[in-house]
C-alpha cells in the first residue's frame, strides 16, 4: 500500500485526476479504452470537478470508449431520483466527459430483479474486462463502497443494510443534516472481493473526521470490522490523504519521505 500524505484537499484532487488521466491515456494508446470504477459521496467530487475543468481547458485526454462502473447504489428510491448514484455520477462527471450513458454502469436496483442484481453486475464487470482503476472513499466507520463493518472480506456485489451512522452521514444529501429519515436502508454494493479485483485502488480521504478510519485501515489489523483494511491485501493500492485525514497515522514521517523521494518516472 502506498500512502501519500498531501497538504490540502485540492492537492488530493489534482493527484487523483493526474492518475486517472494517465490511465486513460495509457489505455487509449494501447487501443483498449480504460474501465474506471467510480465512487460517489462528497470526497471524489473535487477530483471530478478537476477532471471536468481540464476538459474545459482542452488539456484532458479523450474519453472515447471509456466505460465506468459505480461502486454502489441505493435500493428503494423512485426511478430517476436525483440522489441515485447513477444519476449522481452522470451529473457530476460522465455527462461532462461525454461518456455516453450506455457506457456508464451501476448496480441495478429495480425491485423485481433485485435477487439477481449482484451476479448480473459482476458479469457486466467481467464482460468489460474488469476494472482498471477503482476510486474509493472511506466511511467514518471504515466502510468501502457500502460494505459496512462485518462485511465478508470475500464478498461480491450484493444487497446490504446501511448502519445508522452511515444513514446519518448521508442525510445531508437528502436535504436533512441530522435526520436520516429520507436515506434508504438498503443498497447494492460491489463486495470487498469485487473491489480487490480492480487493477489499481485509489482511496481518497480528506478531513479530520476520516482520520481514525484511515489509521485503522492503513495501520490497523486486517479485519472485517474495518472493511477498508482489506486494501492491505491489494498489490497496488494508493491512499491519498490531506493533512486532516492523515493526522492519526503513526508512520506519517515515513510516508512523507517515501513520497518526497519517489522517482519521477514511477507515478502512482
Ligand atoms: P464521503 O463518503 O466521501 O461522502 O465522506 C465516503 C464513503 O462513505 O465511502
């Protein structure tokens, strides 16, 4: 695992955008467009805004042929609800990058087919050749995707029930800061094993509220009680942090040194 402690959330967004663009260019040059795994939530929004700004400035790569796969989706929202993660990712990123909707994938929460939704999503990811790079946030309880503490480290895409804490954390997206009443109880999420199959994991965390979860994930024991700790099993996981999110790491000086001394050619 490579831990990259940066100063600000803007630095995190720039490095994440650099990494995504480098992959898109590399895969386009190889003739096989990139397959991106995308996260929703607040943290990646600055990265997505950076990617769109670069496109606006004419410096972005072409996203022609790129496919995207969301990490997760709410179950039980009316079709087309603006807080559905498919609607969110289109609004915040893929429409602006001119990635057509048929190349933008998410777990399908249609009630009639829910029991099949997990396996179908796994198949869609396999059919696309697997995810090259998966963007991840981390919950204050250590979840990745919507794999709440206790999720099997071997899990695949399936339905999960959100914890009260996650529903409270997400209430702000539903217009109620403290009242989780409008937040669905159920979700479909890529499993931890699904996430670990991606070629490169890019976990982004900003702000002190994430510091304890980041420390547990990076320096704690691997345990289903902290799903993000499963990243310790991945051969290519990058954890990009601002000062607040890195503030409880005990090996912070070492991570800073590794980053400062990193050869230019190496990239993330
Ligand atoms: P956030 O959520 O980026 O909105 O803090 C992260 C997560 O719950 O995975």
